[in-house]
C-alpha cells in the first residue's frame, strides 16, 4: 500500500511542474555558488548588465564642432584667405609700431641732448697755435676726442703745476676704465717766454699725452677770448723779464663734437672731476652708442 502510494506521488511530480506562490517565475538561469578551497565564488548572470547611457557634455560638442570645421577646410588648407589677410595686417601693424617707437626714442634723446646744451656757456671757437713738437693745432683737432684744456704759463710757481697734476691724476683714473680717450692740452697765456722748446720741457713733467700749445701774443689773446679766459701780463715786458701772469684758474672739458661740457675750478677735487666726466660719458654713450 505504502509502496504504490509513493510511486503514484512520484509519477505526479514528474508530470506537474512545481511553482511557488511566493516567488515570481524564473526568467534567467542561476548558478549556485561554488566553493574553491572552502571560499565562496560569486555567481554571474548569463547576460552582462547594460551600461547607463553617457550624456554628451559641452566639451564633447565643442570638440565635434571643431573637428567638423577642420574637415570642411581640407580643400583650402589651414590658412584660409581671411586668416592670411589677418596675419599680413598684424605683421604690418607690428612693423609700424616698432618703427614709430624707434623714431620717437631717437627724437626724445635728441631733445634731451639739446635741452642739456641750452644751459651751457658758449665756450670755444676757431683758433690756430703750434704744439710743443712744432705742429699746427687748431679747433678741428678737438673733433673725435674728449679733451681737457688748461690755460697757464710755464713760469707759474705753484697753481699751474697743481692744476696740471690734478688733470693728470684724473686722466690716469679714466684711462684705467675707458682707455686713452682723453686728450690733455696746455695752452700758454705767456707766449713771449713759452717757446716751443720750453713748452716741450714743461709738459714732459705731466701726462705723457699732454699737448703744449703756444704762438704769438695775438693768437693767445684770440683763443683766450674764445674760451672766456682772463689773463693779464705787465705792460712793456720782455721775454727776459721775471714776472707773473694773472689768469683764470679753470680747465675745460670738451666733447668729441668740440663743444663745451663742463669747467673744473681750483676747488674741484680729482674725484669730483672723474665723477662729472663719467656722468657725461655715460649720457653720451647712451645717445650715440659709443664714446667716440
């Protein structure tokens, strides 16, 4: 009885599918977790889950837009006629700007140079004398050189040697920094006694580049007037007489154009002379590009 009942029950199970009233019907196959070395292994669905759709960003739209634009320009290349025209216009604009700026700077420097020369005394002018070597020397020999000019006489007991020593010391300092750019000149205000041989002996005691200039009384008077130098000799003097000459105590600083720059008196120290000369040299080089 029990055996026949069990067989009938098993036969009914094979013919009727078992369903659960709690769980919905199975729509996909499932694999029971397996174990590997006593560790559970996760089961996976037969079909991979779908990825969420990515939204198109603003950057993506911009990139696609530029890609389309460059694709459309393949026939004319990267430089279109419009871009080429803009490139040429920009180049012309830059050329005009730099050219006008250069002209403006040149004009500003020239105006500055002229404004500095307005306040300077009108010192210097044509003259012609003879060097201690017997050569002719005139105002054209000042061109292209920086010059320091002192007026005195060889029989001066103290002031003239002191001033020429000061000039020599200043030139020696400048020579170390700039080379032999300075031309030292000694002009006699006592030409009756300051002959060519006497001048040669006298200037030899000072700077080796010093040039001694002498001549007649009239030539000395003319050059002193041009440089506004005062001098006075006793009346009715002879070359053999023993006398002193009263004169201005300055030496003059002239630029390579033969123009007056500055004057240094007896109270001006060597350091002050060098400082003022270097200031003018710096301004000149900034304007002209060189010291010559």
